[in-house]
C-alpha cells in the first residue's frame, strides 16, 4: 500500500492492481473479522466475483487454521424454484465454494429456501433468524449489471426487507453463463435480503472486479443515491469498505479515487 486517505464518504476505498489482489484483500478482511470474533455473523454473497474470495478463505482454513466452526452465515439470496440440491442453486454454490472446503457448521449456515411452499413466510422467517443471531457483523456484497446488491433490482426502496423479487432481464442475461448460456433458463424470481436488511449490517464490504463493472460502479458511488441503483444505498451506511481492481475503478473520477488506498 503506498498511500491512504482515512476519511471519505466510505470507511475505506481500496483499489488493487488485479482481480486476484482484490479478492485476496476482501478475503483478508473477512478472515480478520473471524479472527476477532470466532462467533461472528457474516452476510455472504454468491456470483463469479466471490469465487476467488472463497478459494482464498478455503486456503486460509487449510494453511492457517482459520476456523469457521463457530461462524454463523446468512446469504443474500436464492433463486425461487431451485431446491438446495439443484446444481444451479446458491445453496449448491456455497457448499461447493466455501462450506464443504472449510469446517462450517451446517446448523449455522443460512440461505433463503427457494423451494419453500410459502415464500412469504420464508422471507419473514429469514428476517427473524438474522435478528435472533444478533444481526450481521460484516456483509459481503457484489454489484450486478443493474446496480443491484443482493437481487434488489431497480427500483428497490431503501427500506425493503427480505422478499420475493422478479429478476431484471439484464440480470438473467448476466447470470445466463451458469445456466448453459440461455437467459430463459435463469429463474424469473428470487428471494433476496432487502436493501433495508443489508443496511442494518454493522459493516459492509463491496467487492467488484473487471471492466464490465466500471460504469455501474461509478453510477453507484458517484451518481445520485437512488433506488434506481440499489448499490448507491451503501453510501448511507457509516461503515463501508469498497474493494476494487483497477479495471472496475476505471470510470471513477480522479477526485474520487484520490481518496483511495492504492496498492502497487
Ligand atoms: C449474489 C448477489 C449478486 C452478485 C452480483 C454480481 O448473491 O448478491 O448481487 O453479487 O450479481 O455477480 P457476479 O460476481 O457474478 O458478477
């Protein structure tokens, strides 16, 4: 790290040279949270960006005795209609990328049940479970092509709670590669934590990498704070860390990136 700026609208903005360095930085922040509190409550995200984060955490479990056994987790979202055993479900993603490779306690990991007979009741129960666990200490976030966090598609009011949402066509295109390349194969609905639910986390960690994220990220961080770009809501939170690679940061203004901690 060569320079730092302690205060900004965000707790911290880190800009790393490439996706590997950015995912490693995000993994280190998560590991630090667990090392500070072995019973931490983490909010987790899925998607391609996070695969590197979970690979790092799995390596830290293997090589550095980082234990997840006391950690409680709540994932942001799940597709409606996919059971936990469906290979395209986020349940399956999390088992593959994190829960199985580490010592996660199955009783402490939570994702919305996309196959619930009563999705409304499932959403209410998910909110209750987060509260019963004492709230989320650190919520990991990605950003989608629509500016969504979780699956909070535009417009998503900033006081929304866990609910069933209809996925934007752009999101179904974004996630089509995981469904054989066919956007029509991507489920039309998902259960997602709301923007209000996310904002109640004690700390937020947004990670974005790659040039495809540059424009929407600049809109979220420097454009209007608006339900039309749900990621812009993070600017209302008092403790946010944004971790980017240089490609994702490319559309930010020089004045904005001047406040960043930039690595060589
Ligand atoms: C997934 C989630 C989404 C993703 C976002 C970016 O649980 O909450 O908001 O973080 O769609 O996805 P990738 O990383 O695949 O570009």
